[in-house]
């Protein structure tokens, strides 16, 4: 039996890598649904190659354009937030959650409500909704398989039978493109410089997050909710070679890690094939060709987003939601050259200070807090008051 796959965010970096893997295993996987925001031309190509039953296009203009150009009569074409549930009514075994930002929350919730297995790349949905996602998934029986390489590594070496014997989780970080720049050289960083990651090829938003190290902050929060670990048992270590993708330390002194070349097709294929494994065309790591592996503590002064993430996680309640929403606005403003690179953490910090911290009891609460925080952050961007 082929596994039926729906990809939310099929035109992005993770979406395209997922389709690459599926192309190599036509006997094992079948694409039933694809969803995008804008890029209808790429979606048309994907529809021709993978023949899904249903697609969903968020952007209204792209939706209309796609409908004009589509030649496949059997294809169901959807639009709007309601489409996330409808797209899954086509019998999906695995949802690949690969939308960027909190826009990925509703598709993840729709998959959970149907008890579907989720290959989760969209870390922001976990960050913004606290323990809601994991507890909803427990209730519905939905399995969440992490695709983020760090969390995927931890998942692979986590000894759940001995959870009480875990002394800490170690999240490795490449340190991004500015690891070796002096703090004084960060004033005039351009978007082009910030999205040039040394080891990984990714979408623009996550690339900027890697440059500010907010990505590691979001991953800290993701790890906390995913593995139910307190923040003082999650350590961030800079490892510029990106070979060891993260580790679990046990009370007997063992540190278990997962290694491999930095290529997202490894964690994606793990999630698609789970609990089995499949082959990929990823270059295999030759241990004898590694000269050295280095590890050191992150520089919290140069990367203030790390401290903002740690303190939001300590505060809990709506603080991670506010952190995530304001960061999305700040990164977008930076990419559109409205603010400088160094203003990103300032906007996040000011928004966290201005917003009132409240409890989160429902997905509706998450959406409201996300919207309010975006509004606050936008006001800061527009007024220059940061
Ligand atoms: N890339 C990586 O290596 C990597 C690694 C680990 C985790 N992740 C996580 O995976 C997620 C995706 O990252 P990415 O690098 O693949 O991003 P990306 O290349 O920017 O792709 C984002 C995808 O989401 C769609 N999308 C964006 N905004 C949307 C909206 N408002 N509504 C519906 N769809 C929307 C885009 O559609 P259009 O193309 O039509 O705009 C695109 O298909 C992020 O949460 C990221 O943190 C990525």
C-alpha cells in the first residue's frame, strides 16, 4: 500500500525536497494534496508531475490565475483557511507541514483533528501555541514526527523507556553566516548577506532567523514542547560544521547523537518512512574526510534573540506566541529593507514589553494573540520607535 501524502507549503524549500524524495520512491508514496500561497506557476509544474487530487492556494490572485491555467479536469482547487480541512478529506496518511510562520498553524490543527501523522517542519506552529498542539495530538492519536534536523536527531536517539535518565538535550547550532563577524560589523548587514547560510539551503525567513540565531531560540521552545523538557535541561551549543545534528545526554554519562551531511532530505525521509527507513540520494558522510568537529557556547551578546527566546520560554503563557509573531514582522520588515538587521531583536523585545502576557487556552486565543502582537510589532516598525 502506498502512503498518501499531503504537503502544506509544497513550493518551498522543504516542500520541494519532500517531492524529490517521493519522486525516487513511486512504489511507496502517492501525492494526494498540495498547498501553497503565491507560486501558482511552480504548483502547475508540480501538479503535472505528481498528479494530486486536490490543491489549495491561499493568495486570491494566484488562485484565480491557477484556475485559468490548469488543464487537469479532475483536480479539486481550493482557497481560503477552510480549505485546510477540506484538502485532508482526501484520505491522507502523512501531512508534511512545511508552511513558514504561524500561517502554518491552522493546517497543523486540521491534521491533528483528523488524527493524521504530521511530519513537522513548521516549528512556528508549536512555538506559538504552547502545549496545545502536543496535547491535542495526544488526544486525537496524531503522531508528530519532527523534521527540523535537530529535533529529528533527538527523536532518533531518544530512549523513551528511560526518559527519567535523560540529563539534558543538546541542540547544535551552525551559528549562521555571522558567527565569525565582530559585533561591531553587524550594523550594515544586508538581506542578501543574511540569507546566505554557510551550510544549509533554506527559505528566506528561516535563513534570517539562522543569522540572528532566533531560529535556535524557536527550536529551544519547539524542543521544550515536543519532548516535554524544562528549559534548564536544554542546552544550545554552536557546532559550525553542522555534522552532529543534536544530542541527548543520559545520567550514565552517555551522549547519543545523530550525524550526517547537512541535507534536509535525511530528516524528511526519516519522517516519511517512519518506522522504517528508505534510501535517499543524499551524499553519505565519510567520517575519514572530517578533519575536526568543533563545539562552543553561543555568544548571547552578539545574538540577543537567544536570550529573548530563553526568557519567553521561562515566562511561558503567551510570551512565546508574542516572540514568534513579532519576529515574523521584524524579519519581513528587514527583508523589505524597512529596518536594519540589528533592529530585529529590538522590535521583538519592545513588543514583548508592550504586550500583556496572558494564558492560552485555545487555538482561538493563539490566533488573537498572534494578531495583536503583529499589530504592535508593525506599529513599532512604522513609527521607528525601537
Ligand atoms: N528550509 C529548511 O531547510 C528548513 C529546515 C528546518 C525547518 N524548516 C521550517 O520549515 C518551514 C518552511 O521553511 P522553508 O524554508 O521551506 O520555507 P519557504 O521556502 O519560504 O517555503 C514556504 C512555503 O510555505 C508557503 N507559504 C508561505 N506563507 C504562506 C501562507 N501565509 N499561507 C499558505 N502558505 C504559505 C509558500 O508558498 P509560496 O511559495 O506560494 O509563497 C511555500 O510553499 C519553516 O517553518 C521553517 O522554519 C525549514
